[in-house]
């Protein structure tokens, strides 16, 4: 893989950062993950906006302009020649060790790896389990993911696909790496607070409203999961993931429900339309 490190394009084996980098020493870094289809980066403009917002919140100066970052991301995708890929931009405060207030030069790495969606997941659905956990700063995609890593160990032990996070008030917030939606009596609900409002989540909300489906952005309790007719998750690379079982309890009929299928179809159509339009703009 050819990666981009602070604007330089080099083989991943040659890419090196300082042992004093704040991302390595303190988890003082954030990232953003993107998806390409036929070489087109889906909603790149939305990701650039989120990167700029995250940097501002964290008082972290980017090592380049937004235009330069856009160019670096596109070149990283193009140079790796992958039809379907997952791109990741990781930005740390830089290398100044314990004296982090003096960090002047941030570190930016852009990586590009092949990604093929598991079609069986969308067709058959997955199981999930709930876990009492609340991320300290859910609005930021921090690289400090130790709690999420422990969640994945738990997932492996429970043979589940995803962990659904429950906050200290008993509200459902999100998945360990996804956003969550439930369907009840033909209406769709997604949590409002204490979550990372993912770009795919936002797109699904827009698509549902466009189709005149009843969409509600409001908090709900853990018990609502068990009573739901359908549940699905969203994630940029993995798209829309049906959940047919939570904590060992069957959701609805125990099969992928009609509203989930509607949203999967609508999202796939959105990707196809976006990709075609992007290709026309760039003559690809």
C-alpha cells in the first residue's frame, strides 16, 4: 500500500513517525474513515467538513489546507488503484512528548486498503448485545479506542457482530462502531444524544424523509430494542446492517424486515447515483 504521510507518498513499510508523537503517547489524535466505489470517494465533502470540525474542537492545527487535504486523499485513492476501498485519514497533534502545548506540527497519515462488503450480512442479518458504556467524547472519532477494543473482545466471546451502547440513564446511544435505528409500527427511530452522528446515519435520515417515511430523532430506552419490529445499524464502509437478534432475543420475526430492506435499497441507489454523477464530473 502507498500511503500519504504529511503530503509525501511512500510505501507503508517506509512510513515512520516519531516515538514522541502525541497520537502514540497519549491517544491525542482523531481519524475519519471513507469508502470508495469504482474509485469514487463517497461524500468526500462531508468528510472534509467533519475533519475540519474535529480539528477545531480539539484545538489541533491541520498540516495543510482543506484543498490540499482533498488532493492528498484523492491521490492516495488513485495511486493505490483499488476499485473498492476504505480510506482513513489519521491526524495527531504531533511530536513534542509531554510538553503537548508546544506541539506546532501535526502528523497526518492517509491510508487506503481494499474493502469488499460482506453481502451475507445484509441478506441474513446479525446478532448484537447491549453493554453499559458511554464514550467520554462521542462527537469526536478519537484514536483512543481502548474501550471499543475491549468491546470487540466481548463481541468475539459472545459471537456477536456489534455491541450496542447504553448510557447511565438507560438510553441507547449507538453501536461500538455504528449508529443504530429501530423500527416500530412503521415508524423509524434513531437516538439523538451522546453519539457520533455518522455521515451514513445522516444520509439514511435524509433518504427516509425523502421517501415520506416517519423518521424520529429522539432518545429511547434499552427496552425499546427488544420490542422493536426491526433494527438496523449504519456504518460508512459497511453501509446498512440488519440486526435480527439482541442479547439473544429475536427481533420481530427474526428476519431482515421490510423497512430495513427499503433503506438498504435506497442507500444502494444513492451510492450508484452519486458514483455516476461523480464520474461524469471528472470524465471517468
